[in-house]
C-alpha cells in the first residue's frame, strides 16, 4: 500500500469510496474547499519564504499570489452542486488577510521550518506522509503550527484528539535539533483566532499507535463502501461514483410523487377495465339469449324479418366452410393441382367461398366442415341512430352488431 497522507485519511474517514476514487481515478479532481486550502497554503509558503529571507511580502503581493494560485488550482477543481465559486474565492482572500495579520506579529527570524513535507515511521511497520505549515521557536519551546482554512464547525472540540498534529510534532521532535518541549498551535483563518497546548512524548506516541492501527484498517479495506449523504453534492468524485449516479438516475427517472400518481391511476383503470369486461360478458350473454328467442319466433312465423317499435331485425342464414387448423394437407393439395396461386393465401376467403358454393376441388371440400351461421342485423327506422350515426346510416353500420350464431339456431 502507498504511504497515506493525512489528507487521504480525512477523505477515507468521510467516505471510503471517495478516497478510493481520489487515488484511482484518471480524472482526479478537488473540491472548492480543497482549492481554497491549496491556494492559501501555497500563498503561505510564498510569504514565509519571503519572511525568512528578510523580504516580507506585502498584503497586496500575498493577495496577488493567492489569485494566481487560485487560478491554477481551479483547473483541477470540480465545484459542488449549487456552490458559489466567487464566494469561496472571497473566503480564501479573507483567509490570506488573516494569515497576513498572524505573520505581522513576527519578522520570521524564529521560523525553523515551513511548508514541511516528510514521512514519519509509525509502530507496527506503517508510515504516514506529514505536512507541517510552520515550525518556530518560542523561548525554550518548539511550536508546531497548523493553519486551518475550513470553517470552524466543531473543529475545536476535536483538537484534544488531533492525531495529525501530535504525529507531526513527533516528526519535528525527531527531525529538528533541540526540539524537546513541544507546543501544538492551531490558527483559524476563517475567524483569525488561535489556540495551543503543550504536548508530551507519551501523548504523541499514543497518537502514532492509533494512527498506525487506522492505516492498517484502511490497507485491509477491499470494498471502500460509499457513504451517501448530503455531502455527495459537493464531492469532486461524484461524476465517477456509480453509487451516487444510480441515486440520481432513480431521482431523475421519475419523481416519487409522479410514481405514486401513476400507480394510483393504473390501479383505478385496471379495476374499471375488469368491471367493463364483466359487464360486456353479461351483455353479450343476454344478447345471445334474446337473439335465440327472436330466431325461434322468426322460424315459427316463417319470416326472416321481425319488426319492433321503430326497429327491425333482419335474420340472415349463411353457410360457412371451416378449414382444418393444420393446413398442410390443404396447401399440398392446392400446390399439387396448380390452384395455389389462384386463391388468397392470407385468409382463404375465396377458397371458403368456392367450397360453400360447391365449386371447389372436391378433395379439398372434403377437408372442410360446413356449418350454418345466423347473422342478425338491426335497422332503426327513426329516432336516435345507433353508434351516433344518422338513421340513414344506421342500417349500414348496424352490420357491426352482427353476431355469429351457432348452427343450432
Ligand atoms: S459521491 Fe458520495 S458516496 Fe460517492 S464518493 Fe463522493 S461522497 Fe462518497
């Protein structure tokens, strides 16, 4: 496993998947807060460099440097959803002004090291990359100073267990000569105030032990589970995070309210369709029963027309040739006798007609079953038309109400 930095660990604690994407992605991006932090720290390094050389940077020079570094960092930055880039830029400028206030307090002669980067070995065979903003002497103490650009939301409560500061102090104690009385100092650039505490070796070594255990746990992680919460909207890796993208797809595909409406509407329509089908079956059954009575009456009266009040019923009997379901034999016969091209292969209507008329090939006619059907046609003589058409048209359209009847009629 590569040597982790404190920034890696902070990222892992917030979301293991974000850490994995930050080290594995080909399109590495940083957040707006990281952009602000990097631009301020590069400005700090520039200003400290000038200070120790005895050529203090003016505020205007520091702000110019900050703008330059901000522009460079923005090329690698992916702002969060709804984040205001200009607002972050202004907050970074304010951080630089407060940093200048802190630097005004000394000429820099006490600085031992600044913008330090190194690797600290830890118990159990692990190590960590450290970065320290400033180390300076104050009397007999060595102060390890950390500038904080993030909003001070709960940060102060965590200082008593700030593993990063303690392990950084451990590095300073072993690496810088004469550093045996250590002070940890935190300078808050969002507010301009600072706090500090003495730290002793057992406390630093305990922090190193805890840090090593944490790094070992990270090294064993194979899954890097995503932590999906509101902070995902500001995550610079969200465009590569499948877990986050899938939640977006679910949200974008259909808002929950719209899904609820569709489900309710479908259930209502389904119930209506089932009810209508039942009603249709009842009506058809009733119509068949009435039709059977009318046909019986017409037979007894010796007529194919039954007149009612404004409506007449025409009863038409016809023969129907039913071809077998499996038409292999029919087709073979048609082909063998050269009739195949002469009949409709779509519905055999002409063939059926020829069979009924008795002019079809006798061999094929024997394969068909002839049945007798009865059609009933409704004719309205006056008043409202059926199906919304005029009475004159009704006679034509009423054919749609024809119902095939069984040959028993
Ligand atoms: S989008 Fe959310 S879950 Fe995905 S990596 Fe970023 S913080 Fe983690």
